[in-house]
C-alpha cells in the first residue's frame, strides 16, 4: 500500500513538473508579451546614427473613444528629444557640403528658436565639432534655456518682438552670424541656420520621416494631422505621403493666436488677437511653444496646397488633453503634441469611425514643466474626452 501511494505521489509530481515546464514554454512561445520582445538594437557609430527610425504607437484611449485608430509617431525618442534633430543634422551636413561650415575653423551656428530647434542644433552641432549661439525670446520655458546652456550653447535672450523688428529673435540671430563672418580678426564663419526658410527643413521630412511613416503604416493611412511652426514637418510629410496615398487627408492643428487656421480655411493670415489693443504677445498669443505663427514661411508654402483643412485648438483644450493622455495612456508629452492630439480627435469626428489617423509627438512634457505643465498638472485626472471637446 505504501509503495502504491509513493508511486501515485511520484506520478503526480512528474505530471505537475511536466505541466509546469509546458506552461513556461507556452509563455515563451505563445504569450504575446514574449512574442513582442525583440533583441536589443545593434551598436552604432556615434550620435548621428541615433537620429530617425522613431517608433509609431497607437493611442488606445483616443482610438477607443473615437472608433478610429489614432497613432502617434514618437519623434521625441530622437537622441536630442524632438523631431528637430532630423532638421539640425540635415542643415549642418548641407552647410558642410557647400563649404559654409568647416570643422576646426571655429565656425559658429546661429539660430533664432523657441527652444527645440536650438536644443537639437546644439546637441548635433557640438557632437560634430561646432559652437552654437541660440537667440530666443525671454519668455521661453526656463528648462529649455537651462538645457541649452547645459549642452554648451551660448544663449542670448531677447524681448518678444514683431518680425519687422531688427532685434526680433530670428533677425538678431542672422545679424550675429553676419557679424562673425565679417570679423577680420578671426577665420571663423557664422552660419545662420534659418530653419523657417531653409529647404533642407521640409526635405529631410520628405526624404526620411515620411518614408518611415509609409513603411510603418504599410501604406494605409486616411489622415495626417500636424501643427506648423516653420511648416517643414507638415509640408515634407504631406508631400511624400500624398504622392503615394492620393486620398490621404492632411489637416493642420493650430493653437489659439496663430494665423495659420484662418490662412488654410479662409485664405487670410490673421487672428483676432492681432486686433489693435488686444494683443498681449508679439508672436502668438498662447502658452503653447513650437507651433503657431502669424507670418508665412517658405517651408509652409511648399505644402500649403496639400492641406485640406485646419482645426483650432484652445490653450485650455491642450492643457486638458495633455493631462488626459498622461493619466489614461501614460504619455507625458509637450504642448505641441497635445495640440495635435486634440486635432486628431476633431478630425476623427469629421471623418467617422474606422479611419486611420497619424499625428507627430514632437517632444516630451519634461521641456514644459515650468509653464505648460505647471497649468496642465492642475487639470482634473478624471477629465473626459467629451469635456475636452466641449471646452472653448
């Protein structure tokens, strides 16, 4: 009898062991969490190899609530933390090819920027052996200024001013580049990056960002939604994708105070905040940084005819959406990305369920802690999408 019980026990133990091993093998070979794992990326040869090939992620909360598939291309995963890394690298390499920049000569890259382009130019420029001088408005978020200085940029802060003012931040950057180039006491040259008017801006998105999107989405996309600052991103991506997906809808998400919304929908570059006696900020009257403008740029004009419509997003909607995405999806994004997300939802409502939409997540919320996120953090964690859309 004892022997029989022992045999039963050993048999049961063997069966349990077999089942356990089978379960573990099943986990490895059939569990989607394991199937989704992949080997680490191969080693690369320096910082430039860490620019581009950014992932695309489905925004599950917005997709579920709209009945559409809403995706975001995570340009914030570039080594410098934003989509501007691509532009910075392209501008520098093009300048080297034309002889305007030469490593070892003491050349300096100058740019007028609200922050992200300056960070990318400094990150990439210093890695390639150049000094960088950034001129920006003194109301730029402090964390961006601190980051620029930490990366080794010379930062010159100026008061916000109209583009017709010679001391406006973009104009002053060009002036500083000319001054260095004209200085007979040094062989160093100054390069004005000129992101707003430089063709390499939209071309890098046409040649690199857009082909990535087309491949990642398997050529299936119904709408592309983006904000516009220089206009390079929306122009370059729209131009490439429309050539391959003729039915693609292209929509601009514009913050309050920017004139692009009226330009696209009504042909007039104007916003009511420009009315005499009402304007509080010279460039764009919004807490959003990086997108929105009240003047036409070459990069915007390249793709303007491809834009099918524009949606207006208020500061309050952007703040609410930023908080919504953080608590529902875990995405801690910057102000321009929040604008694009609201824009995607509004376009999804126009198109109806079952459509595939894509936006660009341009940079992290970590660059907006003291301004945008100081306000967004106070929004209700239980906020609903309906409340966001009903907000004006």
